[in-house]
């Protein structure tokens, strides 16, 4: 079974700061997705990465997929309180399994 | 489409009782997933279906858990008998065919077993 590790587990920062969270796997990802989950809701897809070395941007969010397709990072520039939530990475194959997530709090 | 619909949103039951959670996936989606989320264990995959057929139920904790998908528009997750350690938020998600497509989640059922 592929193990997904996300770090840090918790992150609390001030509005305007930058941050990076990480997702690492014990084996190669087929493809990887990042989701964000807000309290009382289900996770919502942010991005899918498939190719090693791939970089995708979504407004202030930058996603990188490692060359060896065993790790990924999510960088947020100038974080805002609306970015608060649980950030989950998922390895995607026929099934879909998630890491434990990074719980981000952005204080105004 | 209204998205993935789960019911009930909240369920409180006594230990030993049977609990049935329901899910209506997005029309036309081929895959349906059931997850359990707790602070300790995160979002765990319990079972998933492809075209109404259970493909992998290795995440089902024990024989007290069972899941069915009698048709493309309905699935149930049943716990019998329920135990306090089953307390969690249970999510259903559906996805179209294709490995990189987006999974859409319901709002979850918060189960409390007392």
C-alpha cells in the first residue's frame, strides 16, 4: 500500500505570509490531486498533476510535482484568511487515497 | 445536477443499533467511493465501486460494515451493530471515468454512536 505523508500537520500564520506544504509518497504516483476541505464540507479539488516536474498555478497557489513523481508541494503566496482549511493530497489510480492533510489557519 | 447527496447529515444512535448511510452520486459517474474521516486517522477509503460493482473493500474495518450499490443512482453503507468507535464523518464521492477526473464529495454524514 502506498503511504502518503503530508507535512506539516498544522500551520498557523498571519495574513500576507507565504507558506509551503508538502506531500511525499513511498512509491511513484500514477497521478496526484490536491484538495481543500472547509469545516462541515467535503473536499474540493484544487489541481491534478500528472507529469514529473510539472508546475501549475492557480491564482496565488503554485503546485509542483517532483521529477520522480514521488513528491509534491503546494506554495501559497500572500495567504489570506479565506485560505484557511485542510489541504489534502491524494494519489489517484482506479482508487483514490488521501494523506492525513495539513490544517492551515491564516489569521487576519 | 445537485451534486453528490448524502443522508442523513447527522445521525446519533445507541451502541448496538443498525445504522444506514445513503448516497446519491452525480448522474453518469462511473465510480463511487465511501470514506470515513476522523482526527486520528484522517480520510480513509472504505470501499469503492465501478459501474455499481464493488472493486476494493479492503478498507472496510470489519464484518460489521457492509456497502451496496443496487443501481447507478444509489448506494448505502450499513453498520450493524454500531459501536462508539464508529463515530466519525462518513463521506461519499463520485467520479467520472478517466483516471485524472475530479472526484465530487457529498457534505458527509456525521455519525455519533453513544
